């Protein structure tokens, strides 16, 4: 939705929702839309674990955005 | 056409994924036309828009799925009214059927249409055995699967779901009830046919054959209404499906439906200590969901000086909707845990009559 509005964006979901993410992209007319996955779950992790997970996916987010780093 | 052709057609429908797992009824254009003839609405009219999925449920798709589900054409006006009520309820349009919570459609039918089509409102209410109940509820579920593409493991992300997802359609037992029906409480004429709809998480059994005391019955119900396992929002929201025997017990003691909802509201508490034992004493910023007070998302709050201070788990008496249904043969009722409109009037739509 953000990208339709001209704002570059990267979707991040946990690996438990990969199939759904692909199906949503298809429904919205973006088959093959690239997104980042992180390990499931989110809700039962500590703040520190979440920070580490977020750090780990930054390169992948930048790659999809097409940013050199 | 012989039996093999029929079986091949049914297998074809199953292979396409146009089913809830059970065989569906093959539908021809002429059979579909019989359903569409029961309504004055245009087949292409949109009943439920779902813009975030690029899909719409049209009158034609609603009819097609009613036919697939095994409805008779004369049930279709009830199916349409159910969809109208789901639109009014609002949660379906907010993608609730994609959620991990895994809610099922819940449909309650009121008024003369129940007897006209033979919809069960008495014994084995939530059980099997009655074609209108089995197929009207299924028509909604198949509509979700086929019109919106909400298939399990794909766009339907339910973690466990509920058996009610096959079908959960009941009639209100107005004949054995001492009180007016839910539709009559909400501005419809008692003689109108109408449908209440919302989304539910579970149907919980209440065994209360032991008492003639209204307050004890209200307490027994309130205990289930406020169980911590169901609390995700700050407060609970339920339908109480009261069997006619319980309704008569209350009526005999001079209680109205409002007296019952008020009594459940007043008893609808847990102590801070009980909530904290389950880690549900605080509310999250953002989602508004319950969580422990020491969670980083918790809205800061003062714990009460006395941990046995009661905390209200119903925002007001309208969070409890009372329907009378089931056989008048025992003190067995149920609490239906909803996830739709939390308070205020339930979503009810009139069944339209149409003579082609």
C-alpha cells in the first residue's frame, strides 16, 4: 500500500506467515513480491532478543530497498 | 447422468478447493437461478466488499455458495440477511477471518421464517441433524472460502480454529421463551423474520440443573463469561444462549432479560490477584490487549493496595446478549464467546421477502 503511494517499503513477517504473505501479495496484484522473514515467534521474546533479530535482518531490508551499504 | 457422473462432479469441486472438506453440491446455472429468484437484488450487487483482498461477495456468489453448501433455494433470503448482519457487525470487513484467533461465523435466526424452513431452535441446538442449520451456517463459511479466498493455511491463519467453522446457525426458541426475541428487543416487530450475526471463538457448556435461585444461575454464568483464558481485550463480550427452562426459572422469579444481563454485569469481575496470577492484570498500549504489568508494552498502572479488589471484566450490561434456545428439558445453557461488536445493540438484519 505504501509502495502504491510511491513510498519505498519492505514488509517483514515471521516465517510462520510466509504462505499468507505470498497469497496477500498475489491478491493485491504483486505476485512474487519480495519480503523479509524473521524466525517465529515475536510475542513471547524478550526486548533484547527482538533487537538482535532486527539487527540481523537490516542487510536484507537494505538489499530489497536497493540501498548500497 | 448417472451416479458416476455425479461423483466425478463432486470430486472435481473438491480438487478445485471449493469446499470446507465435506462434499459440496454441484451447481448448474439453472439451479443457481432458483436461488437468485428468491431475492429482488441484482446478482451483481455487492453484499460484502473486501477491498484489501481485491474481492467482493456479490449476490450471485452468495447464492452460488449457498447452493454448494446444500441449502434449498428458499433458505437463501436467510443467508443474504446473515451476510447483511455480518456487514453491520463490522469484524468480517476488518479481516477477522484471516486472524490467528480463528473465529467462526455465528448466525441466530428469529421470527416466522424459522418454522417456514424448519430451522431447529430446540433440542440438539448446536448439534447436527437439521438441514437449514447445517447448510445456512455452511453457506457463510463457503462464501468466506470461495468468494474471499480465505482458505486455511493460506489467507486463513487460524492457529486452531473451532468446530463452529463448519456451521454454527441456531434459531431462537421464541415459542418456549417467556420473553420477546432478541430482534424484538432491538426495534424489529416480533413477527419480523430477522438474523443476528457475529464472529465467535467458542461455545461453552453451562451445566446448571442444581438451582432455582436466579442469583446463583447469574453467578454460574458470570464465572464462565469472565474466565481469564478468553480475555484478550480488557473486557469480555458474549451471547448467553439460555435454554427455556432457565429462562422460565428467571421469569418466575420476576426477572427480565435486562435483570439477567445486569446481574451478570455486577458479578462480572475477577480480583486483581486472580488476573495477575494469569499475567493479565494490565493493558497494552497500542493493541489494548491484556498482559502482565511488568511487560514493556503495559500502560503504567498502580496496583491496588488490596490485591483482592475486584476488577470489572464487562464494560456494561450490553456486552451480554441473551438468546433463548434449546429444548425445555434440562438446566443446560451456553456462553458463546464473541469477537464482534463488543457492546451496544447486536448486528441484526431483516430477512427480505420477495415473490418473483
